[in-house]
C-alpha cells in the first residue's frame, strides 16, 4: 500500500525519543512554538505599525484626504508636494 502503518510510525517515534531524549524534544517543541507565536505577533504588529506610520505621516504633514462618502478607498493617499524655501 505505499504508506506506513501505525506500527512503523511508533517505531520511528521510539527511535527519535531514544536518540534525542524527552527533555531535548520538549525544549525543541517549546522553542518551535515560541518562534511561531513570535512570527504571528510580528506579522500582526507589522501590519498595524505600517498603518500607524501612514496615519502619523499624514497628520504631521497637515495633509487632508478628500474622501467621497463612506465608499472611498482607504488605500488611496492624497499627497501634495511642497518645496523647501
């Protein structure tokens, strides 16, 4: 049948536990979980911080967006260039 049976997987698991030990496997699992959680938090914070930076830049430059009602596209930014004097 091409795929391994449950007994094959149990033997592989037993060999892995014997080679690495339960303590090292537990530490690797915790480290992997922490890395995944950190990655998810980074992705969530990265999206929010980009929006915050855009809003802060618009507010500090005194730019006003001319939105047409509630159906305006929020990804469009109205920009006015000014020259330094």
